[in-house]
C-alpha cells in the first residue's frame, strides 16, 4: 500500500513512474531500513527513496513532497485529532 500511495502522489504531481522502478526504489529503501544503523530505519527509508526517485529522472522537487505526504496518508496521521 505504501508503494501504491507513493505512485499515486507522484502521478498527482505529473510524473508517471513505471512499476519496475517504483518497486526497485521502495524495495531498496525497505531493505536498507532493516540495517541496524538507526532505530527503526529512521530517516533511511525516506532518504533512499527520495535519492533513488531523483536518480530515475523524477523532477527534484517532487520526491520529498510525495514521500512526506505518502507517509502521512499510509500512517493515518491525517485522521488524528
């Protein structure tokens, strides 16, 4: 669901990423989050996903915003009072 939310938000900003690069980016970030560098992979996933999306020719301003909004949507933070 997280990868789908990221894809939808990138499409909202006008950048359509194929499924292969999207899963490569998201899977790479998830695998690196398992390394015990920071508690719970804090910052690792977002940094890797944003960097990799820029590497896949996504315009530089879109990945940070899309990643932030996708994490809010998938965590349910927008539902909190």
